[in-house]
C-alpha cells in the first residue's frame, strides 16, 4: 500500500501541490480514471492556510489536505459498481464512465474530498494520478511538484519509522494513508523590558504553569528580552515572569482558542 | 492510456533580455499543452557527470542541489496563461484612431477596438513609420522594449523592433532602469562599488560561510518565498530551511509579515515603511556610543568614517540619532533597537536580500542602501559569517561571483541568437524609463546617467538631454511591454501622457490584452513560449546552469505571430517604400531560419566544442553544465578584502568602503538629498511622505508594495488557479475579484473596515479599489497592496479611479531623488476608506457594466473591448 508523508515543518506554502493537481486534471480527460476537473472550485489536493499570532509574532500554518485512500472508504462500500481501489497504488477511483449522476457519493466521504461536477453530472476526486502511475511514473503530480521535500510518497513499509510518530489530520481515521509529521502546537510569546531604563531584560525567568498548577515549561528571556514557547496545548496557562530586582509578574495565556502574543511587558524596578 | 504525444524542455523564467530560469518539461497531446512539470536530471545524468556539490554547515548539516528542477508555482500554471481568455486573438485597431483623419488621442483607454488583418495592420504601421521618418526623423520613434517578460532569445519579447529600426535609420529607446535595485544602484554603489547594481558581487562561497559561521541573518525586506518565483526557483527556500537546521537565527525586518517571515522567521522587527534609515542610524549610534564596532577594520578598510560619526552623534544638525530619536519614526521601541544593535555587535550577523519592497524602492532609497553598507563595514564585512547575501539572480549578468553557491564551469548565454538589444546597448538616443511621461508629452528635459542596470558608478555623473540637439520630440511609441502603468512610477500620469496630443501613434505587440495595451492604437497578437521554437538558458536555479532546445509543441493561439515574425511582417510592408527600406528584412534576419538561429545560439553559448553534442541536446531538450572543478577551494566572498584591502580593493575611488563619497560631493555639491554621506531625509525632491508630514492628516498610511505573491509584476493576473488561492483576490459584494489591501486590525477597527469590504486607496494622484484583508501580517499605520494587478480603468489619468487595484497608478512620478532616477513605488502615503461599490456603480454605470465577459475566476476578457462583440 502506498502512503503519503507530509512534513509540515518543511511546507513553505507555495501551493505547488494544489496547482500541479489542477494542471494534471483541469482541461485534461483521463477517463475512465478521471474526467476533466472544472477550472475552479475543486481541490483534489487542497492547501489550507491559517494565520496565527499577532504583531510581532505572526506565522502562517500551511496544511495540505489529501484523500486518505482509506481502508474503510465509504465510497467503495456504497458504490462498488462504480468505485474501485487501484491495485498498483491503492488509490480509490471513481469510474467516470460508470458514476454519472451519483451525487450521493459527494456526501459519502466524511472528509468532503469528493466534489460534484455539475457540467458533467459526475462525482470527482483524487485518483492518486493512477493514469500516470500506469504509465510508469513513480509519484503523483503533487509530490513531484514539491520542491522542499515536505511531501514524500512510497510504500508504507519504507516510512515505518516516521509513521510511528506521525498523526492523521482533518478528521481522517486511522485507516487513512496520509501521515503528518511535525504538526505545530500553540505558541506563547512576549518581550520583557525595564520601563525606567528603556532596556530589554535579558535572562528573566519565565515559567508556564498549567491549570493543575504544574510547571510545564521554564525558559529565560533571550538577548532581545523575548520569550517563546512553541509546545503549548490548547489550554490555559499562567505565565510567571521573574527578573532579579523586579516583582514577579503573572500573566494568563489562554491558548484554547488561539496562540498568545503578549503586549510588551514593561516592568518597574522594586 | 496515452498521456502525452510529445515533450519539450523550456525555461519559463520571466526575466527576458535573453536570460532564463525555471526549466520545466512540458507535455503536449493532440496539439495542446497537457502538463508542465519539473525536469528530472537523474533520467539523463549521474551525479558524477554533474560534479554534484554538497555544502556543510554547523553540526555537519548538509545542503545539496537535488536531482530535479525546483519549479516554483508560476510554471505550474503556464497552461492557463497560454490559453488565457485574455489572449489577443487577432490584430486590432482602436476604432476612433484614423491615421488619415482624426486620431482622438484623448480617447486612448476609453474607446474600443475592431478586428483588422495582419496585412492591413502592417500596411498602416509601415505607413506611420515612413510618415514619422519623413516628418520628424527616426529618433521620434520611442521603443519601449524592456521590463520583465517571457525569457526567449530568438523571439525575444522585448526589442525585436530595434533590429528592424536600426536598419532603417535608428530609434530612441527607453533605458531599462535598475528596478528592484533602486537603492543599491543609486546609493550603495557610492559606498562600496559592486557594479553594476550595487548589491554584493563578491558572494562566492557565502552560503556555506553563513551556515558555518553566522549566528543570525537579518532578512531585511527580503521575501525569498515570493520574489524568487519569477526567475530563480525554490532552492532559495531549501537554503533558508538549511540555515534553520544549522541553528542560525532568522530575523525579519520589514513592515509586513511577508511570505518568508511567516514560514521561516524566528523574530520580526516590524519597521514602518521607508523608515529603515532611522533604524540603521540608531544602531550605528549605539555602536559608536558604546564603542562596539570594529574600530580596527574601520581604520584599515574605510574612508570618511569621521563624517558619519559627526552626523550620527548630532554634531551636524543638533540631533543625535539615538534609539529614542528613531523610535517614533520607525515604530520600533528604543529598547528593542538597542537590543538588536547589541546582539549584532556581539554576534556574527549577515544580511539577506531578495530585491524589491519598501526597503529599496521608496523615496531616497539610496540612503538605507548606503547605511546598510556602513553598518556591515562597522562589523567587519568579509570576516567569517559577516556578509550580505542574495537569494535571487545568482549569476546576475553572467557574473558567477554573484552566486553564494557553487556555480557551473560555464555560464552560458544566448547572445548569438538574441534578437533584442542587451541592457545598456543601442543607447544612441534614449530616455530614462522613469521619465517617459515627459517624452510622451513631447517635452524637452535633462538628467544624469544612462541609468540602465548595466552601467558603472561613474555613469551617474554624466549629463544628458532629450531630444538631443537637432532631434524632434517623440511622436510614436512602439511598445512590446504593456505593463508600465501597473509596474513603474506615476501610472496615472503615464495614462495622461499616453493620451496627449503629442503622441500620434501608439503601437503595441503583446500576447495578452492587459493594462497599457488598452490605450494603444494598433495591437498585434504575439505568441507565448510553447508556440515558438527557441534557444534558452537557466542560470539562476543555484543547481546547475542549463541550456535548452526549446521546440514549439503547440500551434500559435489565434492569429498570433512571434515578435520576431511580427517585426519581419512590418519590415516587409516597409520595403515598398524603397531606399533605405529596401531589403531591410534580409539585412535584419540575414536570411536565417529559427533552426539555424537555435544552432548559432548553442554553438556560441560558451560551452566548449568538445562538450557540445547537437543531436543529444536536441533529443534531450536541454544540457546541464557541471559544477566547476575546484569549487571547494573558491575564495569566500569578501574575505580577500577583509584580509588585505590594499591588495584587494573595491571598485570605489579609494578602493575602500566610503562613508563619504568624494565623487558625489564633487559632482553634486548642491544635492541636499543624496549628499556625500547617507542621512535621514525627512522630505524633498517631490516627496513628502512621512507619518509626521501634514499630508499624513489626509493620507495617514504608508503603503507597502512588494513584488506580488501571485503575479510577476502584471503577469498571471488572469490565472484561475492562482486567483482562487486565499491570499490572491478578495471577492467583493458585487462579485468582482478585488486586489487585496492588507490592513492591521487596530487600523481597520478605527475605520470600520472588515475583511471582504471594498475599500478605496487614494491620494492626490487618484484612487484604486481593493478588497480589505484585515490581518496581523501588516503593522499599524501601514497597509499593503502588491503592485501589478491588471488595471480596470474607471476614470483615466491623474485624479482617476481604477477598479482593478493597480496600485502603481497612484504612486509618485518623482524619482528616488533629483539626481537618482529610480522608481518610487512603495513607502508613500495613502488614505484608505470603505466604499459602497453599488453607489460607485451608479455613478459610473458605463464603466461598471462594460465587462459583459468579465469573470471573477479569471478577470478581464479581451472580448469586452471589441466593438463587434457588443
């Protein structure tokens, strides 16, 4: 069984995967594996982006989303007469010549990765580029187009070590063959400065305390007076900043809904 | 299943001028493009054959080029660009332009077009050329033949017409300005030489030097995840990841959280647009005050430092350039400026650039560019891990010393088959690009410097005037680049100039009906890449230099001809006039076929004869050139200068880094804006664009216009697959796809603006509409709008209104400064307000309703501008 390993720490958000997929499937007819995809609106490979943080700590999370070619694919059970699993790649394929009018298949995929082509009256989805693989290609277009190595494709056995630490995203189940590495967690960031001297404070101790009262991380402000913790959960923390000669300051970092970037913490000497 | 019939390798770089980048394999089937994808070098070469390189950074972290081309997004969508709905289908004539009668120049940009045949078009054009020759002389034909465009050599998108006109008496050419390098070109060159564009040309081995020796790199206005895409590829992105893996701190300095910052940065200093000079001066102040600069290096490697100290410490104007002074100007708290200065003094720090943006193309950009050189000098530039590096143009103008990565043993070129003028050539009669407005209006004017990006520093002191004595004004504009109004300075003023009575004939050759083309009198349809055969190169990938045998794999779209064929057709029509015109086509082409020219290009590209193999080259479609032998022992960057400046001088008069430029002092003694020592300049020379200015009461935002994320200047604005990406367009309540305007939530809140609102961005020069994107990716008091959106003119000219969001329509026409003809297309003041687009539509019903074929998915459609489709 083939799998796709997505290393999010190497995704630069260039959208090559999404664009290459469109290049392969828009304006091209690979029936019965895939009829032409409409010029817009379908994303068999779909890049998602989320802006995080606020000035001056802002990141964008790029997360490409792919069909999991799931073991327990609902399409396969719901429409065995027009859906099949490609032997070579394991990709789930909707036969474009047999699936006319089968709008029910659009709702069959819990990940919403089956699209309705109104013009052709067809449900459509990722084919794992089966038509290319049958022609001797070794990678689907999305993977071939990836310039940073964020996307890798191959037999699941080859990736066993990495898969052990990988997760599934987008509510895909354990039977998905798309694995994500290095999924970012919430971050908390701030800058500490001495108000009277108008200088950043270097080496201030910063403790993160969870709702159970446990210290889950302890760090120090760096040469810019900055602290940052990238491993927060979607939870609320107390952040205690202690600098020599200053009264400790306690802040609340509520990471449940979003990352937290504090206003610069200007503190006064005792 | 048949997945293709044929494959061709082309470069899809967009630098033009005979250069090239971004090689790809394109497959065709049944006469149509089916896919464009990376080239897999390992199918044709072993690593040994390529003398494969590997670099090693801290902790033994390895960086290597890989064995496939690292294609950026633009080539991926070239199929849609090729088959764009906005391709010019056939020759067209503006309906109310009559060369025998009324020319109606005032209606350029307003009136529609009718279809004409190639024969009729060529007959009219030839007649106009003859008439202008007779009435005014050959120098009254201005060729606008530069800017970015498809990288083709034989069928070059820029300048084929100069080959014809040079056979029939000559021409005037628009001098290609050093755009994207403005500050470095007009400023940094006076501090450290580095001809021709003023950026570090001593870059050999510096990528590895940084990986091994730097603690941090300042990405100063640097967006390698955007600017590299048109002409470089994605090795730059991989290099940024490599440095991260080496533990090197990535510090971004720019008003916007650009596309590099939000992926790679460890820290961001949000500096207000075009206030970098204040930040730099404050850093210098801290170093001087705390004696934390490299005093010994300054003594031995620089000249005139005391002048700079005198200014920084406030002896000249009574104002010490302290961090507290800089804070309200640049928007960064003094405590952070001090921390940055001290970090920089304590660590090995380099600077990275990727051209463009507010840092280098705002008013007085020569000042931050020079100040950067000063700061580098104060920390011993050229010592390990202390250098300035670029992520783009790695062998600029064929100079392998510009590349921070190991280069191929030959940097190939297309000169032998290039049918345009190389930058800086054919300059017998010329006008600076940034002053073309005056030329079109028929004015006489003067200036300093040829000012192309290929001229040496001394060129900036030469005086010129136009028209030259005895010559007449410009009367005809022959353009093959319709992107001036969206990409250069003073767009609305340019529209007015195009509509002046002085301009009798405006001819445009272009593949797409965009922007300036809609003001032309005759428009000729031109082929794109895969419709023509050509010879190309790829020198900027950072992997290996390549040459390409670019065969045509699809037929021309519509009635398109290549630029080379179009010009020949015009030449053929001219021959009927006899005299100098007789035989002009033969003289121009020398009777060579395209195939013969490809062969000429290959045989003379620089690859040694024993390493050329024509048949294999044709069969594979490309040839890679191995890394030069001994690259491991290359001298690193500016190390020789750092080690022994007397024997390894720079290109400055003293051979050292010049804090005080004697040539500037001598040549421009009265220039208070670009003086001999870089200063903070509040206003002057036509610019009054500070938040502290009175103008800021009406126009309270400084605008950032970068190289666009989803375009190359004006190109690609019609690609459906790009336009549906979240950051590409904002769909307004009227269903129109507006160009995004980024605004910080604090500012948006004050103005009652929400994401998705249609907003007006304006100043005295006019207004453009945009779609609001309320975002933390831009700091307060600044807004961001990429340049290059295709104009959709509601009211033309100064004070006008544009729906397309072509922001350069309202940028200044005034140049960098009086004696520096750079464009100022970022960092100027604008106002922003929410508009009711339905009210606007009522006020301008004709303009808002003319787009019958407009589709938000791809934008404007040439059919809306044709009379017969009404």
